[in-house]
C-alpha cells in the first residue's frame, strides 16, 4: 500500500502506474478488454487532471480540474469494483480500489475546503 507520506501528485502517478501494471497482467478476453480500456483511461486521467489543476490559470480553473479528477477517480473505482468479479488477481484489485478510495476522499476534501472559503 502507498505510504501516507507521499504527496497527492506522487499518489496519482503511482495509482496510474499500478493500474497499468495490473491491467497488463490480466488476460484480454471479450469481457475484460472493454473493462481494462475504460479503467486505464479514467485511472490515468485522475493524475493528468490533478497535474492540470496544479497549473491552473485561476481559482475557478483549479476547482474545475480538481472536480474532473474526482469524477475520474469515482469512475475508476466503479470499474475496479466491477472488475473484481472477473480478474485473477483479486487482492491487487482490492488494493487498487482502496487506493482509489483514498484519492477520491482527498479530492473531495479539496473541493469541500474550497467551497467553504
């Protein structure tokens, strides 16, 4: 599991790398291919949108990018939960789901904090 000392930027990169590694290990079938494609897209998008948020031109732009990152994390969690029934490495899938939940909660907290300022 990822260390709690890592920054969110490192966590999003590690999450993307871990999802890619996980997906590379899973055999591609007519069932898993579309799930894997969707999971990789949204999981890597979390970090990409977080990186864009950190280079935002305005507070509104930052908030929008963080919100998109949160939506992508929620989608990644959905695909991971769905995949847990069809993958071989269920333990890795569970760990990724927990990592994704952490990202989701962290991004939610950022949005919540911004809404109260």
